[in-house]
C-alpha cells in the first residue's frame, strides 16, 4: 500500500464550534445551495474559506529552503482553480500552519483550522522532496485545507472492500497501525448524502486514496492519482468562483 493511505483528515470534534467558526469566516457556509454554486458531500459545504481572501500559510519549524520551495510549488497547483491567494510566511502566525518534522501527513478540514491554538500546526507534512509522490501528498493535504474530503468516501463510491483483509492489513503493518475503528472512520464511512448536494463520484480525483486490488473483492483497484483531475478543477471553480 502507498504512503498516501496514511493521510489523516482531521475535523474539529465539537460540531457546533466548527459550524460557528465556519459561518463567521464565510456566511455562505450556513448551507445555501441555490443558484449555480452546487456543493457535494465530499466537500464539506460548511467549512469553506471566504471567497476572494488571502490565506496566510505559515511554516512553523523553518524548513530548509529546498523543502519549503517544493511545498509552495505543489500547493500552488490549486491556485488556477480557486478565487483565493496564498501568502507563505516563516512564523507562527497563519490561517494554515505547517509542521514538517513529524512523520505523518495530515490536515484540518478547511475552516476547522481556525479552532486550533495558534501555537500548534493545522497541517503536518512529514514527506520529503525525494519521495516519489511528494507532490501528490502535498496537493492532497492542501485539498483538505481548502475543504475537500476524501473521494473514496463519496456516497456513490461503492468500493467493494474486502473488509477482513483491510482490517488485518492496517492492524499488522509496522508503521502507523490502525484500529478497526480508525479504519472504519478513514476508509469505510461514507459522507451523508443528505448533508449537501453532490456530483458524481470521481475515481480519478487527487483526493482519492489508492486502493489495492488485494484489499477488494473481484478485480477492483484505484492507482495513485498524481494529478488534479478535471472534476477536481471544475468543483474548486464552483466552490471558490471568480
């Protein structure tokens, strides 16, 4: 299995606090679904940043110039498709705060980052530039920071998981083993289709974890999606229109 499967999407546990932070940031997060701005369940409709604003992105642990530049280049691949700007800074003050010295890859979901104490990161990027899929992982985590959920948990995904094999694999691996409850939350649980209007499932989305054939029933797999898909681009343009 690929390292991208270790991505942890983190949501603030207090739903009411998360909702208030989201609508204070962007009143449209209250749930408007009228007009042409259609929102799907794999994008948490209530946690989008205010459209047109500049997101300040802080590097908390002063990474080496090479690592920093590679992160900026990868993250910036979202910019042509969103009406947001990124301002990268080397201090503790940022809407999004990146730590690079941990081993995991994780991100808070969208405006949930506003609820994290300013001394703590909202995103961890433990991957290094010499990793074969460094760019994919950084783009993926920034997708979460913009409000994107995991595509493999789309209500229409219908992945034929071989659940006993999946539980066994994640429990027995040497690095970052997962409990059955963690597997359920990060792989099997789908998002409630009633929460938002959503478009069709995108097997090519960069927000989709790779799925090994050995962990599914029959001949079903998803390779590592290395590029922002056409549907990813279209949806981001709808969520953050110019």
